[in-house]
C-alpha cells in the first residue's frame, strides 16, 4: 500500500493550456470562473477531471476529478 498519494500527470502543463485554449476555456480557468458542470466546484489544474460534450449540446463542458462527477458524465456523453 502507498504511504503517500503520488501525482501522475496525464499530459504536460503546456498541453493542458493548449487544450483549454483550443476549446475556449483557458481564460475562464485562469480567472477562477470555470466550474464543474456536476458539483459546481471551482475547477483548477489540480482538480481538473475531464472535458466532454453533453448530450443535446454542442458546447464543451468540464468536470472536476471527483469520482462521482466523472461517473455522471458517462451518462451524458454520446458515443
């Protein structure tokens, strides 16, 4: 068992910024105005979970890294 929690980045910091810039969310996260679409907690680079497009929408939404929020988006995405 691990005695401490380790962070394993999925992508580099520059990639994170580039992705948010491409979907039009970089300024929002930098201004502290980006919130989880499920629990409404403020999104930061530390608690970022996923980008997705909800059913019936063309807008990109974001969720935090809480397992409950990540689980809920599985119900919203169209495959």
